[in-house]
C-alpha cells in the first residue's frame, strides 16, 4: 500500500506521508477540542471586579432604618445599587487551563493537516532570505499568498525571524510547535521540505 500522497510546489510535486496528511477524519470533535484547548491555555485571567467589601465608600447608612417608607438598606455599596459591589464576578485568579493527552493532540494535528491538504492549503517549498522583508514580500507575491500565511520551518533562523516579523498576516513557527489553531486559521501553509520528516517523526509514533 502506498504511504505517500502529493502536494504541488512551485516547480514539482513533493510526496507527503499519508500517515500525517491522509488520515481518516470521521468527525471534527477532536479537532475542535484541540482548538479549544489552545485558546483556553492562551487565556489570561486579567478581568477583575470588586466585591461590596472592596468598593470605596458606603460606610454610612443611607437613611434610618424605620419611618421613611422606603426599603431598609445598610450600605450604598449593596450589589443591587448602582456603584455597588459585584456578586460572583471575576477576581483575577481564575484558572482556564484545559488538558488534552499527547496522543489526542497528535491525532488532532494529523487530522487538521489532512483537512488542510484536502482543501489545497499545503505548499511544500523552502523559504530563503538574507533577512530582508522585501524578499519575503516578493516570495508571497510570486506564489499568490495574499491572505493569512503560515510558514513552518525546522529552525527559526534570525534571518527568517527578522524578515517575517513585520509582515501582516504572516506567522512563522517551528515545525514541532505547529498546532491545530495555527493550521485551521491559515489560508495557506508553507512547509519547508525538511519539515516533512520532522512532522512524521513527531506525529507518528511506532507502537510497541
């Protein structure tokens, strides 16, 4: 049985390992789970609110307990009053971390790469630059990569980082840090030729 599929490059067709780019995707539940895990683990607990005990003011009773005809209140910082404390609001110490097993994450990544290959997003070609942004801009224009482009390489050299750092809609990642989030959000995925072997060794583990 053949173990490769193919992806077109600028000059020829490159064989892609089927174990990575042609796996069965029965549904998208695992891919969605890996996507949600990435977003949750990237989230920071930056939102904070104050309880009625932390809001400034409200020490004096608004009006006397009886005889006014109004409901009794002990503090103007009661949660039901404007300017009062917040009940059950975020306190800045929430933990949004979600976990997924390594095996499930690898399988989800293989499924995401398969879906990307089926939709024609995968392009295998080496990106060469001396560190000039204009060279990457020309590379994108020559290959008609006009939208979100993901470039995955084995090694993020200083030249590649400098050349791609200030280009809008271009993301440079190391092959081993490729995630379902990166894959699904890209309109075009550029893989270096050396990254194919890295992807196979990383995502396909031989069972004992």
